[in-house]
């Protein structure tokens, strides 16, 4: 969806508000998601079978790992931060999401309460750039403490664990890259010690 150039505000605050109102009014087809990423609304499919397999293996394993605690894994929920909206493939957040309400209208959860986000990288230049670059910067700006990418398309498969966000620079200070076949260990937070290994990434 595009609007005539004369109708699109240019100032950052005005553009943010324009995108926010537009995003709230969108009705995406089933199987798609809409996100506000770096000054644009991006609509993308939710992924093919391999994408779903990886995300669901991870959800089941994290659900078992976090059982009995006060955090849980979620799929299909929007993270909101200052008129931005993202839908990661998986989120770790408080078991009671009412603890981290969104900015308005019960549309998602506030990024300030999110402990971990995971993206399963889809094929194609636009998809990989979105997850590896644009969303990486957005999650860092929001101060989300842990960002994990499960990336079939990086060499022979890589799990990337990003920590120590610097919101002002939109970067993560620490990056740990682990090839498929080796356990990638979550270093901190409620999922500390959780291993993303072959039981999740296997073909």
C-alpha cells in the first residue's frame, strides 16, 4: 500500500504518527504480517514449512525449559516501541503479559518488558536484510537485551546471538556466531543456559 507523496508527512514525528495510524488500520491477508521498520510499513509472509518447523521446535523446547518460571515463549505477538511495531518469530516475555501492556489499545506488548526475540531468517535478499540488518537495528534501539537469529542461509547454517544493545547507536556490542551442529548457549536472562542445537536446527 502506498500513499501519494503529497499526503505522506516528512518530519520524523509526523511520519511516525502517520505510519502508526496506517498500521493500526491495516487488515493483512491470512499468512502475512505487517511491521513498522525504519520508517516504512513492511508486509511479508509468515514463512514456509522449514521456517515453521524451526520456529515451532524452538517454541516447544523453550516452553519446556521455562516451565514453572515467570517467563514464557510466545509466537504471533507484536512488540511495540515508540510508534514502531515488529512481529518476531518468537518472543520470551513475562508469563503474565498484562505486566508489560502496549502503548495503547491492547495491540501487543511493550518492548521494555521483552527479554528475548528470535527471528528465523527466510531466503531472499529482502528477507535476509530485514532480519540481519534492519530489525537488528530496531531491536537494539528498543533496548531488547537479546536478539537471536537462526539462519539457514548464513554459510551452512548459523545461530547468531546478539547482546548488550546500545539504543543510541542502534547496535549490539556483542555478537556470538555458532555454526549449526554446535550448541549456541543463551548467555543471560530468563532463558540463560538454554541451548539451540541440532535438535532444533536439523534438516
